[in-house]
């Protein structure tokens, strides 16, 4: 008698779990709400820097939602060589905002921004197979420094918004504007303290809504132009003109791409640990290729670099919903929102002081994320402290003195006028100098080493005997006798 064994079904990965349609889209919408404030902020900042009208900024916002949705679907569903098939939400990253603003202010305009994103993303796509080999040059001391600098370089944007956004306006910096920003920020903080986790996570978005209602009640909000334009529309390819390609802008954006690759790699590894699934080099490579392909295509639809949203990785941990199809549903919702430019115009009509109040917390959160990364860095008996100090300080120069590089060649000014580019270049070079090229390093490299922790010189240890101890500020030997301590003043006599 032949007995045929039933083949054991392949183990289902946690991320492949399927929920009901209702639950899938409900949880997917929660992902959208969690990242909505973050995904609309970059087009608001870049559009304002480019001097765009509220209608054009609305178009930018719609484009970013649309492309973010497509990128999310590619990352979660995946095709051959592209997509990690993990619950990762994609969207425009803050990492490139200050660099893009610098490109705009450098005279290239929005077309140069789009061109630099295309070129740098294609280079990123080509180097993805090699990135696992060079990722060691982007340890937490580098990535933490860069992320911290990103948040700090965006604070002037928040302050400008809080004052009204338009320096030529008669009410710029008025108490009314700053008061509205302060009220919005207070709402963010109060909602964050509420015991309800969902309200706390949505504190930025809810505060913007409530702040706008307050502004409307005091006649400080104008929604008259929201109805101007199409309600439903497919993003027009190259709506702002064909992209232009400038070498300096591409170099600056390439630095952003390297940072983005590092961040996405960390997010893939983090969400893999949260979900409890295997993440190998192939899966990381597939995820990074999806990131770069989405970024290269995004300017076609008037959007910018795409990367995984860390706040949504946290949401997966908080909710325990590990299904990648939930995030795919969120991507579909983003696509639908992107086809409704009227929503983009509504967001663009939110008073800038409201954005400023929320921006202080939002951008501060980015800086705090970098500080959290830096807290994991080992500072004892190495030069990591001076790497962080010099890099952040160097990155703050164009923020503290915007005209600092005006007399430099234009290509140099474009690269270093961005605080994030300046900090990233300095952090990478100093990390190589102190942590990789160790020739010439000594035990006492700098006063900064001694300042990073308690250090006792080796020659001092030779003066101690077994059993010596300190009691009440006195050195006592093994026989209980006090050992005289010679001070520097007594040694001079």
C-alpha cells in the first residue's frame, strides 16, 4: 500500500497576512494620516522657496501624494528586483528639502531641482549593488549628525512661517501671526499628552485643522482660491517645464541620495525586526532599488526623492499590524488623494503661521530623531565627539550666515549653501580620517577625547598599589594609612 505524504504548506511570512477589506483600508488610512503632515511639508517648503502661487503649490502637493502612493505600492507589493515586500510607506523625504531650496535659490529654479533628482537617483540605482559595501562609511555618527542637521536647518523655515511667510507683508512678524503659531504649537503639545494613542499620533494634523479654524474665525484664513482649478486631474508630466541638469546641483543631490539609501536600509532592517521576518542583503537591495526607481521617475510627475517614512515604521510597532497589504491599501489611498488637486489647494490655503506652529514641533522631531541616533554612538576614547561637533557646526554656517558662500564659485556655493550637504560631507570625511585611516592616531588625540568620559592616565595607575581606595576624599592604602596627595601648587615649592 502506497502512502502519500501530504506536502507541508510553506510557512506564511508575517507580512503576508491578509485582513478583511474593511480592516485593510481602515489601517491603511491610519498610515496615511500618520505620514500626511510629513509628506505635504516638503512641497510646501520647496514651492514657497520657488515663489509659486497657491495653485501651483497645490499641484506640487497632489503630485507628491500621487507618486508617494505609487512608490508605496511598488515597495510593498514588489516586482522582480524591485520592492522589499515589507510594510513600508514611501514619500518625499525631509533629507533633500534644504538642498532643493539651496538649488532653487542658486538660480536653477524648480527645473534644476527635478533634473538633479533624476540624475542623482539614477546614479543611486546604479550603485545600489555596491552600497552594502560602502554602508560602513555611514555609521550612526554620520547618519545621526546628518539627520540632526536636517531638523536644525529647517527651523528657520518654521520661524519664517510663524511670522507670516511673506517678509514684504505689512503684518509680517505681527503678534497676531506669532500668536496663531503659538496657539497651534500649544494644541500639538496638548493633543500629544492626551491618553488616546490615535489622537496623540495625529496631533500635528489635528492641530493644523484646529489652528486653521481659529484663523478662519479671526479672518486670517483665505480659501477663496480653493475652487479655482480642476477638482479631479491626472498629474501633468513636467507641468513646470522640462528638467535642467546642473553638475553642482546633481552633486548636492547625490549626497542626499546616499543619506536616503542609508535611512531606507535602516528602516528596512528595523521593520524586519518589528515584523519578525527575515531580511537579507537581497531584500535590502530590492527595497533600495524600488526607492531609487521611484525617485528617478517622480520628477516626471512633478515630485521629488522618495524614501521610507520612519514614523510609519513606529506605527507598525505600536499597532502590531504587520501586513504589507495594509500599507499597500494606504498607497492606493495616497494615489486617489493625488488625483484630487483640490485637496492640495486646501492644504496650500492653510495660513502659514499655522504651518509654522506645527513646523516647530515637526522639524524639531526630525532633529530629535537624529539626536536619538547620536545617543547610540560610543564617545569614549575616540574622536566621535569632535566629528559630531565639527560637522554640525559646519552645517550651521549657511543657516547662521546665508551670505557666507556668496563669493565662492557657483558650483561650490550650490553644494555648501545647503546645511545638510555641508554637514554630510564634513561628517563623512572626518569619519574616514579618524575612524578608518587610523595612521597617526594616538591615545591622547585631543582634549575632546578626555571630555567624552572619565579618563585616568596609564602612568597614574602605576602609582597605585593593590588595596588602595578612596574614602571621604582621601586616598587610603591597604594598611588603612592615608597617602598624602601632592597638589600642583605644592610641587612648585
